[in-house]
């Protein structure tokens, strides 16, 4: 299929999505780094650097043992998150840059406590991950009228649709035990509901001068669901001049799992040596969702009216495994093809620091920084075969987070507001080989950058204080 597409650079840009992974470049948001999200109002502004010093109900996530040492953690509503994302892609077309941005609201976290059998338990609901992206493009009829790069008698049309959706919710129960005034133990168990789906559709039609109509079309869709448990065990210490905490995330325990996969690809040019048709629609496939062992260590160091928060974390690697186990494809049409849907995670070490300053008895300010290195290598194929059907991994982003904000004590509530900025950039290599690639003026190596702003308005309430319920307070650190 020969056609001049010099002026159709947008086609090459959008077609990039097909040559990388179902869901296009937005998939980098679907399987983020381990520390891409944070929970709990102050903990968000400190970028999660609170394993040893968390002082609100975000402790159910960061260090459950701290709940036994906090004075009346109260009731937490992680206020509304507003997120602005910008994605830039450089050198897909030589010396060209493409931009895409969006603004949306996100759910957060809800946590509180209750007493049972003489013991205080903590409940929580966490929107662990959210993503819902859909992108469509239709070039319309491209002919020679008003376009000198299209030869008279030639015409073409390109349609693309890309989608990606991720919804993961955690529902937790937390227990903490105060061994003495300086040491506590704790544990959190979260039931997880994980649903992930994506797909892409592309169709290129070329009407040549000889009235030969050539068609290339491909459709790929998948869905993966997983139900299981996450368990965190933690310890916390309070010393004379500093605080220490350790939180261990045990590997995800998958209980129920299911996946579907559909794939078809056709090339029709009238040349039997080139044409093919692959079709498959598969339900109830075996699948796996994995999160490895993680260890977080943190410290809080008070210095006059300042407090320094330090944090380090390590996550274990995982061997290559099938996210979705796919049989040989296309057997119904005689055009068989092997396709893999795999993942391989490397060992990761992250670190970060945060600081808070009391500007007055009712006003505190926060600043923070943390790394968020990707557990996925750029060279690891997520969807593909040894013959190159698939691509290098767009999930392999190393991100850096910068945060800041304020806490204002207002009556019996704390109002928290601030912003978090995330930036990351990575170089990738396209490897997918399709019969229409000769028509696209793309580069072999390109760069993708992500910029994210998140704006938070949150609320910490002490229901016991608000309703006048008296209780014996725990020792304040």
C-alpha cells in the first residue's frame, strides 16, 4: 500500500499507540510505580515520607503501629483531589513534539475508628488507583484536493480508538497494640478489588489509482480482574529526640482471578502472498496480578519548631510471569500467531525527605521530595513475541515527586490544602512490525515526558471531641 502521508504526521503520532501497548501511551499510568499515589492529608503533602512519623489516620496505610502512639487520630476525609496531566512525545516524527493534557477530579481516602471487645480498631476505604482514558481519531477523507502530497486519484482514511481503564479499591481493617509508651506494633489487612482493561482499534483504507482498495485493520481488547488481600505489619518507636518506624508490605495474595482477550488483524490488498486474517475471542483465561514484598523504613526528627521526615523503601523483584496466559491465536482462520502478555519487575530502592514548620499554634507548612523508580524495565516486553509483535515497555517511567502545603487548625477540625508536582521522562524504542509501517514517517527512538499537578483540599475531624465524648488520651510523642 503506497501512499504519501507526509502531511499526516498526526497519523503517525496516534498510530504510535498501536505499536506500543493496548491503551496507548496512557498505559504508563495504569501500572505505576509503587509510590505514585499517597494517602492521608498530611501524608500526601509529605509525599509518603512518614513511615516513622505519620500522625493522622494515613497510618493505616503507612505504619499501623503508629496509631497506638498518636493522640486521638480522629476521623479522616482525604479531601478532593484535582489532577492536571500533560504528556509530551518527542521525535516520534523527527524534530516534532506532540502534547496532550487533561484535568480531572479523583477520589481519595476515608478512615475512622471503632471500639470492640475493649480494643480500638480502625477501618478505611482507599481508592488505590483510578484511570479512565479514551481517545478517538478519524482523519476523514484524505484526497488530492487541497493537498499536494496526495497524488490525483488517490484517497485514504484512518480511524483510531484507544482506551484504558483501571479501578482498584482497598477496604481495610487495622489493629495497633501499645507495648509501652515508646514502642507499638500494628497490622492492616486490605481486601482488594482490581479491574483493569484496555484496547485499541485501527483501520487504514487506501484507494489507489487503479481502483484497488487496500485495507489494514486490527482490534485488540483485554480485561483482567483480581480479588485478593494485602497485609501490612509494622512497628513504631519513640525515642527522646526522634521517632522510628518500619512497615512491611507482604506480597499480594490473589484469591479470585479472571481475564478475557480478543484479537483480530486483517490485511487485504489483493496480493495473496501478503494478505492475512487472524481472529480470536477468548473468555475465562488464566491470569495473575502480582505485587512483591516491600519494606519501608522512616524516621521523624523534631528540631525546635521544625520536623524532618526521612524515608527509604525497598521492593523485591518478580520473575517473568504471564499476566494473561494466551493460547496460540488465529487457529480458526489458519493464520496462527503466538502472542505473550507478560511482566517482569526488578528490585527497586526509593528514598525521600519532607519537612514541616510550625508558623503558629494553628498553622503548619510542609515541603517534600521523593523518588518513584519504575519496577519495569524499558526492554521488557509487556505484549509481544520474539518476532517483534509488541513493543518496548511504556510503563518504565522513573518519576520524581515534589510536594508542599499547609495545615490550618480550625475549631475542632484540621483543614489541609496543598499541591504535589510529579515529573518523569523516558526514552523508548518502537519494535512492532506491521504491514503499514512503511507509510508512517516515524523514528526508531522517541522520548515521552509526563508532568502532573495534584491539588488537595482535605479535612481531619475528631468526632469524639466534636460530640463531647471523653476518653483517656494516648501519650503524645
